[in-house]
């Protein structure tokens, strides 16, 4: 009996040693940040909305047609989204799983240590944007992330949890839906609040910036110290808002005003909180170049949806199994009525990670990881 145990132990030992060596190696060659926490909207959603009763879901074909295993995971894309590419750049073992897919799992506590994705398609800065159809940004912060924070504190103790969070990257992508719904109220919002907006475009953007400031401060208070934040894309050039040729001028104006306001509130925030570092990526500078010089950027279709239905730009309806699918997904800027293709997300993430001003300021995401605090 004793010798059998001995044999098992001695046979087991090399494996244990191998495992220890591997752990050490993994530690040594680990990611550029211990974890990635993601908050925001459908650009970043990795399947949150699969867990909701909502029309804003993407867990059906043709979404995912280029994802490993040809799987519709809930990402609003033909393949990977920007968070997946960000996780690769950060050398993390995987893209963070949706909070709602793991929060009841027995291993959730250990998963929280490497990152979680809270993003929900349809979410906006305002909690009235697509209300009831998504997890609002407020809820992502005050209910979901704060629970993860509490769990980290419980696991690691206050000091270690704070240290862990201060080295982690927080990716925030929010604001586009508020502007889209202002310019062209979604069916959801038309039903919920059928009145036209009472604020002027400038007042509306100013009120978004004010709310965002408060939301980012709450994230700071919950431990966020390294934030990668993505400004609004030139939304007027999305297939859904394009006319025959022209981009929607009001949507583009509001997007650029939003980005100016976000830049200014981040400057204020970093004056107020010197131990907070950020990287602000403005996707509009790169995307406007794609629109103006398609061939130089490897595109041939910059205005129409690859997967969609109806209208001038194949974008009257979202991507469903009944949609027409373009035959070349790598020469389209847009996947559906508003979301980028995998190739576009990949290109933009590379710029955010390695690029410089005016694309990404005051530092790129690579530098956001490297900068000591
Ligand atoms: C929605 O946002 C408003 C304004 O920012 C805030 O006062 C309110 O508490 C929020 N509601 C929820 C449920 O988060
Ligand atoms: C969240 O984290 C912050 C900073 O690490 C800490 O001060 C706070 O107590 C935590 N909140 C909860 C609810 O655990
Ligand atoms: C698809 O488009 C890309 C980029 O323009 C091009 O390199 C590739 O050859 C095209 N593929 C096919 C099958 O036409």
C-alpha cells in the first residue's frame, strides 16, 4: 500500500515539477498587464447580451462566420472584435469572458484575476439609451464591476487587490449609441420615448460628457488606474446613416464634439488624479482616411454593410441568417449596419497599441502598460 502510494508520488513528481516550472515560466513571460477589464457597448461585447432577453443580440449567423470554429459567439462581427485583438497585444492567455457567462461559475473568483468583459451591445453613457435591452454602463460599473472588485478584495486583501487593479488595463468603449439614438432614434427608443430630443446637439453632447466624467470617477474609486478609452467613430459614415453617397453631417459633428469633450475631461481627470494613466484612441482619424483613400488602405467597399438587408447600403436591417453576405470580408470596412469588420477592428487596435498622436494620446496602449507608477 505504502509503496503504491510512493510509486504514484514518484511518478507524479516530474509532472508536478514540470507544472511548477511552467507556472514560473508563465509568470516570467506573462502578459503585459495582469488583467483586462472591459466596459462598454457592442464594439466590445463578447456575448453579454446572449444572457439577456433583448433584440440586440448577435449570437446567430452570419455573425462569427470568420470566428474560430465559425461560431456566432455574440460578438457583433464576422470574427474577432477589438477586445480580442487587444488581449492578444497584451499577451493575455485569452480574451476576457463575459461577466454574465461566469458570475455563477464555481471558478469565477480565479477568472476575475485575469479579466472580465462587462460590455453590452446597445449600452450608452446615458442609462436611458436602449433601456431594458442591454446592461447599462452605470450597471456595468456599479453592480457588475463593483462585485468583481469586492471579490478581489476578499481573495487578495485590500492592498493586494488595489495593487492588482492598478496594474490592470481597463478598456472603455461607450458613447456611440447615445449619438446614434439622438440622430436616428432606434426602434427600441422610439417605443420607449417617442418624443423628439429636447436638447440641442451641443447640449446633448455636453450632458454625455458630464455623465461620463462621473462614471469614470466611479471606476477610479473602484481601483481603475490604467484606462484605454475609445472615442466615437465617425458615426455619420456608418452604412446605416449614409445617404446615397454622403455621410450624415450631424452625426459626424456630434462624434467629433464628443471626442473633443472626452479629451478635455480626461485631461482634467488626470490633473485631479495624478496616479491615473490613460490612453485615448480617436478612431475617426484612421477611419476617415479609409473612407477617403480605400485602395491605399486595402479596402474596396467603405460605405456598405457586408452583412445586412435593404436600403442603398445593405444596412436597413442588422445581420441575420436571412441577410445577404458579401463575398470578401477583408475588403469591407463595415461588417453590418454599424460595426466594423474583423480586419478593421484589427487594424484600429494595432494603431491604438503602437501608434502615436493624433491617433492616440497622450500615450499608446503599449506605453500605458509600460509606464511605471
Ligand atoms: C440613470 O442616470 C441618472 C443620471 O445620470 C441617475 O441619476 C440615475 O440614478 C441612473 N439610474 C440608474 C438606475 O442607474
Ligand atoms: C473596491 O476597490 C477599492 C480600491 O481597490 C476599495 O477601496 C474598495 O473598498 C473596493 N470596494 C468594494 C465594494 O469592495
Ligand atoms: C479580398 O480583398 C482583399 C483586400 O482587397 C484582397 O487582398 C483579396 O485578394 C480578396 N480576396 C478574394 C478572394 O477576392
